[in-house]
C-alpha cells in the first residue's frame, strides 16, 4: 500500500487541513515513490500523486493496542495505560491517564484533548514540531484543571503507553502539572508514582 509521512516541522500533527495546506513529505515507501511521491514534495501534490496508486483490498489485522490499569502498592489513585487516547473510558475519570498518543489536538479541537475528566494525562510530544503542535493538549487541559505533561519523542515510543511510563522523560508540562512537581528532564515514572500516592 502506498504511504507517505509529513514532517512534523512543516504542519501541525493531528490536523489534516494543515497537512494539506503546508505539509512537506518527509518519507515515502516504495509504492508511493512508484507514483511519483518524493521527500520534499508538498503534501497536496503528494496526495494527488497517490490517487494513481494501486487500489488494494487488504485484510486488516485486529488491533494490538493495549490497555492496562496499574494500582501500585499503597497507591490512592490508579494509573491507566492506554496506547491511544481514543481508548479512554468513562470509568477513567479521576485517574491518571498515561497514553502513547501525541500531544497535538485532534482537528485543533480542545474538546478532544482528553475525553474524560482525569486527574492527570500524559502524551508523547511527537518531536513538538511546527507551532509547538505536539504540546497543544497541555493548555487545553490546563483550562479544565487537569495536570498534563508530554514526554520527549526521543525518550519513548509513540503509540506505546508502557514506553511512555517506563522510558519517558518529561519535555513540557502545564502549570497544574508543574505545581505538582512535573518538570522537564524528570523521569515520567517517578512523577507518576508520586501522583498515584505510591
């Protein structure tokens, strides 16, 4: 299947309209290159080229996205680890939600920053990118009184909550999180365990 990526330095992550308007292709696989898509090409032009790609019918394997709830010994608050922020559930209200998702606002809509009133939330900064888009959820959650921080994309794998938790190094935090001792350069796990009351 032909596929290409847009550089996070050229367009806001999570905003398709911005990708089309100013995105620049950073990588293209062989099927995409076969129809003329190349790194450095504007996204809009690449999209036009991709219309010539072979239409393929493929069986999509079941999702392997993970969800786990951690209750460390003596903790007063659960840690919910979800690979995608879309996996949040109503019962996650009041908990610490640790995601593998990027910190950009989906469609630029603050309502999608977190679909539950959690105590706190954690995201991957996805390299931060243009307009600091990879941090856009932080102020949106600050407005709702939810502590939030991002971990550096260089420290944890995007799309893997366990990596966010185990490997993540804080890159940015909103004021609510900073008031709770989340500072850039700290290990996410140490801060999260303290927030859990462990």
